[in-house]
C-alpha cells in the first residue's frame, strides 16, 4: 500500500473512533445526568488516549525507531494522534455542557 494512503486511512479510522467515543460519552451523560459524570469523563479520556497511543504508539516506543525512513510507526502514531485531536476540536464546537444539562 502507498505510505500516504496508509497514513490517511489511519487518520480517518482514529477520527471515527474518537467521534464515536465522544458521542457515546454525550449519550451516557444525558442518560445518567450528573451521577457518573466524573467516571464517564475519566472513561472518555482513557478511550481517547488509547485511540491516540495504541497500537502504533506502543510499537514505536518498543522499537525505538525514531528515524522516519526506518519504520512508519511514527507516521501512524502522528496520524492517530492528529485524528483524535481533530475529533476533539470538531466536537468542541458543538458541545456546551451547561446547555446540555439544562435541556435534559
């Protein structure tokens, strides 16, 4: 596979997983209101870090191949991380916690 296509695919997959996690968090927050908000926030943070760091971040850390020409784990790690960052930035435009809790 062409390297840039693999990186683009990884970016799209990580963005999709992050968006799904954020929507799941919003749905659970609406369902449980403020009861489990800290637990749900922790679960969302762990999920987003997991999407951004595994498996390519762990592979990059273990192999210690810092040179881009040696392995593409670094590029895939950057694609994962930027996908999660993009999803969070997009979601932040639509999320207002005060309004969401007032409507429920």
